[in-house]
């Protein structure tokens, strides 16, 4: 199960990795001293563009098929996640 963000480039017909969570966690631990909030790895979730360079994800299944019911917003400009309660 992956925990990364990819964008599909329609013009070049290719995928690009935007956020590699493993790399982000390593960088944050050295620079900030505490990790930023990140959604857990998942599959079967829904994702949609909500405008203003933001994407929302909800639910899906996590490790061992655990049902997830959380909602996150990915801010494309700042490359950060926000948990929506």
C-alpha cells in the first residue's frame, strides 16, 4: 500500500509524483522536529478536486482492510495535508 500523491499530466500523458511521504517524514524530522499531519496509507477511497488548488480524500481501507472514515484536504501550493473533523 502506498502513501504518496501523484498528478496526471494530460498533455504529456504521464504521471508525476508530487508528494513522497517517506521522504517528507525524513525531511520534517530534521527541519521541524515534529511531523506534519498526514493521512494513513489507504486504497478504495474517494478523491476530488475542490478548487483553489486543493484536493479532498475520504474513507477507503487501511492496513489489513480496516475501514477508514476520515476526511483530509491536500493543499497543492504548500504541499501539506489538513485533517477535517
